């Protein structure tokens, strides 16, 4: 099959090709430390082999559980935050219809536990009140506040609606094999569970049941997704030079020249959550020790009418990586109009995608002319298999880039700061001193 391609020729006005290729040995060395388990954060390298390690039996178990949930319910509420929801959401939003939000199974998959919005929960419970629903609760630590609150609400609602016994059959928990409050509860209540491996961090967990179960419930082909990742893994781990090495080296070379922000841009609204997943992956992996490229996302052409001005003429500190989907799934032609008041008849008979592709090309050239180095990722089509390739490509390049930067790409110590303050402000037992200290500041 074809593979996604990476083209960095449009960065060469900003950094010499030789400056990028001079970084290839460092990128290859970083890859070596990931492969031989000597990188920083080496306890969390399980994602490297996940696609090849997952067995047919495990995939069949996920599909069987998904089929059972589909039989019992119309709506699945996936509860999780960060790496415990973004991967599943990215695939489902990329492959589902834009308006019905259904997968190929007439089953609606919706998300909770990724915010603490009271109105969100009121509206969610109102929406669910006349629906047959199930819950997939995902938390590696099993103690994260946002999903824990959501699960309390959803569990209570489900049990009072269908009774504890039936609720127990509609709840699936994905968590640590042994520790955490969610593991204890799931064991007590006898829920079906799946395990997040110890050596896989949240943002690298899309190819575990964390991503695969919700995607299977939505009716998408998890075996194709995994196959794509397997292909990309083979390509990148078995060859000295690869797209992951090139991407890591190109963005590192640009960062060294002062391009401290990377925009991931798409020209397909279905990719919005792929960008959200990518932002978490790179932001949490690289942004530490006062270092790291800031990952930002834009949806074009929509954001060309908002952020486009800044990108074109604001401070010159951004690089841009465009994900381009070569072939659309459907054809829509622009109709001829007798009156031609909008003067669009020059486009009559042309595909909407042709106009989109010209917008994409025109934008890339304009941004390069305006001082924004441009990298291009070409996906032949938006399918599960290519998304699997893309995930593995981004994960591997992220691991390599983080190692080149000198940070531990697999921890996220900074995430604790807001939690500690929030718990202190909420008078959580054990936070008495912190509570006094923070309250004296307000
Ligand atoms: O990448 C990570 O590890 C984090 O973003 C986590 O996924 C996120 O904080 C959710 O954690 P948990 O799954 O433990 O609830």
C-alpha cells in the first residue's frame, strides 16, 4: 500500500538543507536510544512496539465488547481526559459523517470527563435521559478529577435508570492492571475491564484499548488502524532514514533558528481532532525545562479568515506543517448558474476539492513568501489505515524530537501545578498547608 509522505523542501529559504541533514545523525542516535531503551523516560517506551505486539485475540476481544455495547445501547459516553480520550475522538471525528456524528454502526459515541463544565453535564444528562446508554470510563491513573466527577454523575444516572445489574453490563473500565480507584471499583462491581500497559503513557495510548474500544464501538476498522501503524513502524524502525527522522530533524533545525511555534494546519474539517491529539502529544512531551516548540493548530480555510492575518504578517516565529489529504471520499461539483451574480461560473463543473487544493497550494506559497517555513504531510486518503500510519509517524517523530531537545518526552510534571492549587482551594484532605498558603494570596 501507499504510505504517507513528508516533504520539507519549502523550509529551505529559512534553514539550509545541509543544516537539516547535519541533524540526521543526532535524530538517528535519538531513535537508537528509544529502540534500545536507554532514552530518558525509558520506562514509558511500550508504545514503540504496541502495533506489532497487539494480538488478534486482543483485537477480537475489543470488537466483541464493542458489539455487545452496541447491542445493549444507542449511545456510548466515553469518559476520559487528555490521552485518555483525544485519540479515540480524533479517529471517530475523522471517519464519521460530519452531521450525524455516527460511525458505521448507528451508534453515537460522545465524550465527557474532559472538562468540568456544569452546564455541559446538565445538558448531557438531559440528552441521555431518554436514551439507552452505556459508559466507557478511561483513566490510567484511575484518580484524575475530571473523569472521576463525570463517572460519578453518569454511573448514578445509569444505575437509577436501568438498575445496578444492567448498568454493570453497560460499563466498561479501561485502567491500570492493579492500582488506582477505578481498578478497585471495577473489580468490586465486576465491570468488563481492559488494561492500559504500565509502560505506555496516556498520550501514546491510542493503539491500546483506550483508543481502540471507542473506535470499534463507533463501527470503524481497528484492525486497519493497527495495520497502518504496523506498516509505519516497519518503515521507520527498519530503515536508517525515514519520514520520522526527517520531520524531527527539520522541525528541530527550524526551532534552533528561532521558529518556536509549530502550526499544524489542515484543509479538511474532519482533521480537527487529529490536530488536538497532536497538540497534546507534542505539547506535553516537549514543553519542559523552559524548552520546546509550542504546538498550535489551525483549520483551513476556516481559520484563514481569522488567524490567517497573524500567520501572514505577525511576528515571524512560526513554522507550519500542513496535513494534506490527496483524495476525498466523495465528489461534489460546483453548479452553473445562469445569473452568475457571484461571478463563480468560471468554476462551474469543477470539483469543490479542486478549489480546496488550489487554496491549499496558494496558502502554502503565501505563507512561505510571508516568512513561515512550510512542511507537508501527504495522506493519500482519510482512512483508518492511513490514520494508523499518521499516529505512529507522529509518535515516533515526537519521541525523537524530545530526545534531541534533551528533555524526557514521556513525563508531564508540569500538569500537577494546577491540580495542587485546585485541591488546596477545594480543601481536599491532606492539602491543609497548601490551602492556607494559596488562600493568603487571594
Ligand atoms: O499523556 C498523559 O499521560 C496525560 O495527558 C493523561 O492522559 C491525562 O492526564 C489523563 O490521565 P489519566 O488517564 O490517568 O486519567
